């Protein structure tokens, strides 16, 4: 006959532990050990992440401080001639080139050959040299430049006939002033 196990003792941890097979107990101990190891390993990883975040925060604070710091300007002695040269170069760069060239292009007929254009940024004046076949073409071109548009004053400054050229073109110079602050 088979033995019947009758146990009227209340259920508890020690009773459950006694009733477990040995390999179940071994698995329980291994699981607890694995849990403890995982918890300590996770804690170490969290500490490393916190350390890296602190380092990143310090680096960001340092970068922000560098970005917000005012640069230290070195004092240099610039002569008046150098300052004037720099100011002249800046003025030349600030010429309204698009407007000047658009005004010249729209006013220049095919009978006029432009030879040179030299702007004077200090006075807002464009010095130009051109050739025309006749004095009528030359005067018509000057009048065309005077029409309301970009230039407010246009003047013929010099003209002469080029006798060395077989076509004998009329070479002339003009000045055109554009509005703006003269310096």
C-alpha cells in the first residue's frame, strides 16, 4: 500500500522549502543570486550614466560660457591713411552696383559703345567713357541718361573725334550722379 502524507501544519516558507525538491531549491538560489547580481550591475550602469550626464552638462556649460564670452579685442594702432584706405574700400563695396549697371544698360542704345565706367563712391558719381558715330547719337545718349530714373544729374565732360580710326568715331566722357549720401 502507498503511504498517504497527511500534514495539518499551516503553510509557511520553511514548510514550502522542506517540501521542494533539491533541484528546485538550487534553481531558487541561482535565481536569487542572478537577481542580486543584475541589481548591482544595473546600479553600476546607472552610476556611469549619471557620471556621463554630469560630464555632458559641464561641457555644455563650458561651451555656453565660451559662446557668451565677449571676445577680447586687441588694441591696434591704425594710421589715418590706413583707416581712409579701408573706409574707401568699404565705400566702393557699398556702391549700389545693380542699380548703377541696370540704369546704364537700360539707357545705352546699340549705337553707343561703352569703353569704361569708373564709380566714385565718395561723391556718388559714375565717370564713363563711350564712343558714338555722330554727335546726335552722343547727345541723345546723354539725354537718355538724364531722363527720370536712377541718375539725378548727368553731364557731358569732354568729347573729341578720333581721327586715327578710319570711321572717325566721336569719343566722349560723361559724369552721372546717383542719389544718396555723398561722403
